[in-house]
C-alpha cells in the first residue's frame, strides 16, 4: 500500500510471514503477493539484486510496553529471539544486496539493542512519530539508505477527523461522572470502584490523538469521550484510519483479529513518505 501511495510500480513483491491473519489480509488486497513463509527457512540468495528490502523484526521481545512475565521476558540485549529475527534481516541484506533497504523498530527498545542495530546497518536511524500524518501517537525508528529523508509535514489530523458515526457504539455509564478526572489527552474514571483507574477506563478527547495502536485489547483501550457519562467505543475502521489504511482493508478477518493485525502493522503514510524519497534520486 505504501509503495502504491509513493507511486512506485511493483513488478514482484515477496513476503516472509508465518501468521495466517496478516497473510489473509495481504492476499485479500494484493493477490499477486508471493508468500515465502518462515524467514528461518531461507538464505535469500534467490532474491539477489531485488530493488528494496523492507522489514522489521517484531518488537514484542524488546518493547518497553511489554511487561516482564514468566511467559515472555523482555530482552535487554542481543541475546534471544528478537535479535535472532534481526539477524535474518541482516542475512537477507547481505545476500540480496538491494538498491535500498528500510528497517523499522520501536523507538522505546533498549539503547544497547538500538546501538547494535545501528552498528550492524552502518547508518543512524530517523525517528518519525505517526502523529504527523495520522490521529495516532506512534514513535518509530527507521534505518534506511534512502537519502535525505525529512520529517513528514504535519497534516493536523485528530480523532474527530477519523470517527465513524455509529449510534450502536455509543455508551452511557452513570458511574463515570462520580469518579471522572481530566488528564491532558483523556478523561479517566474508575468503574471498578477500587481506585484502579485502569487503561480501559479512559476516553480520549476528540480534539486530540490516540495513543499507539497495540496488538491486543484495542477495543477496550480506545474509547472516545463525548460528554458527561457518555463515550463511544472504537471500531476497526477507526483504527485502520489511525494507521492510515483504507477503510475495511482488514475486512476479511473477524473484529478482534482485525485489531491485532492493524496494531502489528506500520503507519502506511509514514512508509510512503520515506519511500517517496527514492523518486528524488532518479
């Protein structure tokens, strides 16, 4: 989608993915995509001299948003699955020798990992916040050899600009006004009555921005404040718009899976902005 928006014609697009849900979304929108499976099952030599290598190892293992648990412990250095996934990108880069490369990861990854990626790719990253092109705050680092990239122009897009008018999503809860507290970006309240003020007990101002779209529990975390005790639940189309995807881009999936796929993706208009600088080299 980003290549399309950057007016870059695609002859062949190879994708390495193992999650069936993004694969389904991809094939629903771009049927000619060639699915290649697991990155650990290829040496990538057959793709030598491709034009662009685009990738980003999943940040679940490195993200500061991920709590330490017995199941998944945050990785703080170049040991573990997160780095092994990045090494596959390095192998692909070495064996394909593309004209251009683009690697992305979370701005909040540990400094040791950030510095190791920079050393491996031999280039400093540029940080771009998706809030310049969307109604979502999403700080990401982009390492690329596409030269002279600047920050995108601020499009001044806010939550009110992406709202879907759906009366079925309006909620009224009289408990809200009893505990409501105004914060900078949202109203928070305590529906539990136990003083938790948990993340699902928030409703964001229409004149502001959403936080970073996550891969899970999006539906409970992205309420929109209307007034008094009234708020609106979010829907997949609004989250697609927050990621600058076309409406119903993920329609082939059930609602919960749509939220997951969108949260795991990139902000399309940020990537299109970066790729647009390829034209300036021609």
